[in-house]
């Protein structure tokens, strides 16, 4: 048997509960997940060294690439830029070709049986036979060239901003652009690139970490701390730059004017360790305040509007639900 007052009572409490839940849902939760990888879920790694290899400390390293067990390096600086083949065991320069003195060498990628080497401001990408180092052609482009890597039929190219340009690997035409973000914010100064599976490994100019970027969305999923690799008392221009990956071996990294190159792997550390965290900016503080105010409002709504209303009516001798005509189920 359900009384008319009981129905009203249940309906009122259902509305209170629904309003409370609505307030809780409406409160914006900071660091919302996107791209299937929550902002607080960026994985952090340290670079674990397996072996140390000599590296020419006169090389202003701009790009590294490995193809069929052979390593190639692009170096920069006007009048010093070269394309080199490097012995992966000893670091010895096996052969090289110099660029025009007016060109500043940049990123490097392997496409088929060719090496593609960018230039900084000349707007030219040189094409070399990987076997002979003879130039077989070139591509032209607008803007600056920084990093380059190949993934299938696409080339990913950086220009020092947070945007990667995807180009057709057969004619260098632009396919589309990819905006790179870390925790929802643009990741600027993207430099040397290495394509590995569905990820783009990127150096950032004047940064001591490697960033693993989704090649589809542009979101950073992982960060590799390489600060322990830096030379002691490193000069300001001896920055981390140079990434190459060899399947079944590991990751090779070096830097500009570094005496060594490292082969190693990534060792995961705790997510968001204290040393990685930065102070919250104004937008993040505001987000947390709104979220907490929403929770407090939801709790007060239920306590005062729901439980509080019951106590108030009972203290005044008011029945809640009120007495009324009693109906049996099925009666009119």
C-alpha cells in the first residue's frame, strides 16, 4: 500500500538526489583525460645506459639515423656541416660529405635507399644515395628545417615550433600538420626526431628530456629524463640532440659537441615524481577551486534541502509526508 503523501515524499527525495548528483557532475574535474591518455598519466622514464661509445666532439649533431645496422649522422654549423657514416662500435667517422658553406645541416632520415638531409634556412632537403653518398636530387620547402624522421609513406618534420609537418616521402609535399602537446599545452622548440612504431621520439631545444609523441594525435605520452647523461660542466651549446633506434638493440642518444654516445633503454620511474612537478598555474588553481566548491555545494544541498527539511518540519509538528487519504493499490 502506497499513500499519496508517500509518493510525494519519494518524489521530492528523488529530485534532491538528482540535483545533488547533477552538481557533482557539473563541477569540472581538473586534468581531464584526453587521447586515451590522462594528463596525470604521462609515464616518466630515466635513460638506463647499456654501453658508452666514443663520439666526435667537434660534431654539432643535428640528426642520427640507423639503417640495416649502419649509423648516419648529420652535423651543423655554417662551413662545418656534413653527412657522415659512423661506426656503431667505435664511433669512428667512416666517410663523409660536406655541405655548401652557406648551408647549415639539420635533421636526417632514411627513405628507401636514400638519405634525406634538411638544411636550417636554405629551404633545401638534399637527397643522397645511401651506398655512395652521391647527391641524387633535392627537395625545396618554405620555412626552417630542424628535425626529420620517416614512418611508412610519411616524413615528420620539425621547424622549432610545437607543430610537426607531415610530408609525402616520395615528393616532399605537405600532407597535413600535427600540433604537439604536453598536458594539453603546446610543446615548443621541437628539434631532432626519430620515428619508432606509432611514436615520434623528439628532442626539444635546450631540454634534457626526450618526449614520446603519439604520431596520430600529437599528445606526449611518455617523457625520458636524460639529464644524467650530460657532460660535466657542459657549455650552453652542448645540448641533448640526436636520437636513433635499433630494433632488438636499443636507443642511441648523444648531443652537440659530446665526446660520447650512449646506447641504452628506458627505465620507468614513479608517475609525476616531485622533481617533475611544476607549480600550478592560475587556470589550474581556478579549476581545482571550482571543483571543490561544486562538491561542497552538492553536500550542502543534500544535507540542508533533504535531511534539514525533514528536521525542520518535524520540529514544527508537521508530518512529512503529510497525513492524507489512504489509498490502496488499484483503488481509484
